[in-house]
C-alpha cells in the first residue's frame, strides 16, 4: 500500500498570499496518477488536479499541481477567501487507492 | 447536470449488514468507472472501492476486503455497496463518486451516513 504524507498539517496564510502544499508518497506513484481535492466544511470534496498537473474542469488557473514519482506539490496563487479549506491528495495509480491525511489551509 | 444521489445509510448493530445505493443522472453512467469513498466524523477521506465501467475490474481497500461488495447495474444507472459484518470503525459518511482519468473522482454525491453502534 502506498502511504501519502501531506505537509504541513495546517497552513496559516493571508488572502493574496501564495500557498504551497506537499504530498509525499512512500513508493513511486504509477503514471503520476496523483489527484488533489478541496473540501469545505459540510460539503463533498471537489477535484482540483488530476494526473499530478492537469486542472479539472472549471478550476481557476490560480491552482497548479507539479511533481512526479514520490514528491508532489499543490500551489495556490493569490489566495481568495473561498480557498481556505482542507486539501487532500490521492494516488490512483495502484490499488488500494490511498488518500493523504489532509492539509488544513486557514486564514492567518 | 451530473447528479449522484446516495441512499441506504442508517443505524445498524455491529455484525449487521446494509446495502448502499447511488443513482446517477446527467451522464452516460455505463461509460464511467465509479468509486466509493468514506469519511468518518471529523476525519479525513478514505477510499473504499472502485469498479470499472463494465465491472471487469474491481478493487477494495484492505479494511473492507471480504466484507464489502461493490456492484453496478448500468441499465438502472445505479451503483451499490453491500456491506456485511459491519464494525464500529465503519461508521462514516459514504460518498459515491464518478471515476475519470484513470480513477480520480470528478463528481461526488452528498453522501449517506452509516452508523454502526449497539
């Protein structure tokens, strides 16, 4: 099983700043099948990034994904108030298809 | 509009069974893989199971293997999760989600709550 470790656990930033979230895998993620999701309280997750770097439909270009192999990053430029949420990475290159434990992005 | 609506959750005793359903609309259900993902109260996301569009490929999390069974009826645009031998640690909000791009989940339902307690 591939274990995904997200860091930091909590990130405190102000609107307008840039956020950098990390996801490290215990083994190589096959085909860079790594996704990022955003979840707001009481809501279902929303797909942001798939294939490590491709933005899902309707996702603003402030969101970008990068990385390969075992190290992946989600960057959010010019933070908007609605961006403060919990973010999860997930690998779907091999089964079981694991999630990271999440990073909470909070307003400073 | 893509819509996924889960049902079938509820309160069940340890060792009991439940069958969750997810009805899809707004897209060609038979062309897409599907996932079940759960979230325990106040916790993170946990992937549960995956089925390909034609049910030829099925995967399970180790935590549910041998107890849960995923299935689908493409004629009814429906996805199911049969859950047997339920444990307290299965208590969670269960989401169904459409699988795309090899297995990422692009559309999610609002979830159905399963509570396992005596």
